[in-house]
């Protein structure tokens, strides 16, 4: 009903909420708000995303070794709510006119915008990455790498970046392609943020899978067929996977929204842009400060930001003040191929606790976590309140003036 009015332009009273990006955070915002808006006729919810399929980004290292990603339809998930799905590429945001441009020819007006366009791998910082390296920025990239690996009869794959995406990718490739030599290169040691037991386990698993780890190294250049390290040494590579560093969509900065040095939208405690309060920022695209520091991009933190933005929008529409967002980390699950994993439990500020899971228990835990977002959205659609539970971080996130 609201949509029909919207399309014919007669629903002047409806508050138009446009959500950009149907990743883990944007999807959470859309489902939460759509479920709540079912009970009201004064809110229009529109979700915009480049693909019709929801991308399980947490499985991209699996897709890179040929595993099929599930066909999860965003439009089907929203069916039964009044939310509208627009498939398209966002090319500009105009916060003065309060419009969003899609595919350069469609203009969507909004009253409140939720910006959840996530991040992609940063291919600009090092020469040759853009031209010669693979990335895991989206499903197409992962599938492209899978095809390349399947074609390599033998040779060396260099995984550049020893953060958790690099570790998971190197382990996955080594397990699925045992005839390939896998070299994991990076500044820090793999699992450097874990407790000694978890790190020792992770090191042993990489060793067992035959991954050669070289930490403390800086990549200077990616060349056709090799990676050049600072100092001039070259490491031969038949394929390079670049996992180091992320880049935020340039659209926020181009629109004049206040962003940090990484292009993330700087938010207030309610997740609104500090420069444009009618824009909420969620997930990896947002620079959200907690008492322990600025949150780093994860799904575990991203989904709560989406839900919180939706709850805040609803509160404001009811004439109430939004509540401050609080979030504390609780785990770092890391897959080590399909048959092994390690889960580091953490304090709310993401420092490691003593407790960790390893082996089969960890594999089960990791898979449960990875598979959970989609059913969570389904549940939220029926029972919006079910999405509002996440660890608030206790004393780690309490700041003076916060309730
Ligand atoms: C291999 C891998 C493993 C990971 N494992 C974990 C893990 O175990 N646990 C964890 O917590 N996190 C993990 N992460 C991180 C996690 O995936 C991200 O933090 C999360 O995806 C961020 O969610 P988001 O909604 O902010 O952005 P995204 O999930 O990136 O979604 C952004 C959406 O916006 C769309 N989009 C972008 N630009 C445009 C545009 N201009 N127009 C239209 N649409 C656009 C994209 O297509 C996408 O659908 C992993 C990441 C990778 C790559």
C-alpha cells in the first residue's frame, strides 16, 4: 500500500528511509525497520544494493577455492514487508538535496539515509596490486580466483597480508589445492592478537597444511609473476591474493560527509553522521567510537549497528531521543581449512581472554557463526525484538553521560 503510494508520489506524509548496501549491517537495518514499519503507515523503507543476491562475505575465502555460495535472495527475504528493494549501483549521494543517484539515471529522494556500503580491499596503496593481484572484495572476485587456481597445475600462490582474512585464505587454498605451494606474507605474525595457546595452535595448523609463513616483511610491489619485498627480494608467484588493507566507498567523502582518514563516516553515539544527522552510518563504512577506541570492521559488530540505526530511526519518528550505541566484542573465530579452526574468546575491547576453542568444536562454532546471519534476519522479520540482543560491553563501553 505504502509502496503504491510512494510510486505514484501521493504519500507525502510517509517518511522515506533509504538504506544503501545490503551487507550484514544494511540488511539488519532494513529487516529491523521493515518489520517495525509494518505496524505504521508513515514510513517507507527502500533498500539499495548492487546485487540481488546477499553476499556472505565471511565465506569468500571458501568461494575462492571453488565452494558455491548459497543463493540468498534479498528481495525474497523482504517479501511480506512493505520494504522495497532496488537493485543498482549507487553513484552519488547529495545530502543537501537529500537524494541518492543510482546507476546515474535514477534519483531516489530520502528523509533519512542509512549508509552501509561496507569496504573493499585497498588495491591502491601498493604498485601493481590493481593490475596483477586477486582480491576478495566480492563474490565475483572470489569466483575469478577460484577459476585461476583450478587452472594452475602446480606453482606458487602468494597470499599477501597476514591478518585473519589472509590466514583463512592461505589455509583454505593449501587444503583444497595441495599441489600448490602457498606462501603467506605480512608484517605481523599470523594470529598476533591471540593468546599464546590459540596462536600456537594456529601456527601448527598452517604448518601442517604446508603454508610457508614469512612475517615481518613489507611488500613493495606486485609484478607479473612475482612479489617484490622492501629491500629488493622477489618471491615468485603464479597467483597473488591481496588481503591487506581495506578501502571505504568514496561516496561519503565525495558527498561532503565528515569522514576519518580511512574514509569512514564519523558518527555520534547514536550512529548519526556528525556533519549530517539525517544520515546514519553502519557496519564497516562507519567510524564508531566506543570507550575502548574506534570499532574495527566485523560482522559481529556490524549487524548490531544496523539494528541500532533502525531502532533509533523509529524512536526519532516517535518523537524520542535515540539511545547511545554500545557494543563489546566477544570472539574471533578463524577457520583453518574445512576441518580445523580456532576460536579466540575476547574481552569487550577485543583483547584476548585465556579461553579458546580448537579443532572440531571450533569448526562447529565457526560454521554456526558464519551461517547465522541469514536465519537471524528471517527471525527478525517475524519478531523484530529478537534482533536487539548483543553484548553491550559493560564497563568497557561505559562513558560519562552514557546510559
Ligand atoms: C574472507 C572474509 C572473512 C571474514 N570473516 C569474518 C568473521 O569470521 N567474522 C566477522 O565478524 N567478520 C568477518 N569478516 C568481515 C565482515 O565480512 C565484514 O566486516 C562485513 O561484511 C561488513 O558488513 P557491512 O554490511 O558493513 O559491509 P558488506 O558486507 O561489505 O556489505 C556492503 C554491501 O554494499 C554493497 N555496495 C557497495 N558499494 C555499493 C554501491 N556503490 N552501490 C550499491 N551497492 C554497493 C555491496 O555489494 C555489499 O552488498 C570477513 C571478511 C572477509 C573478506
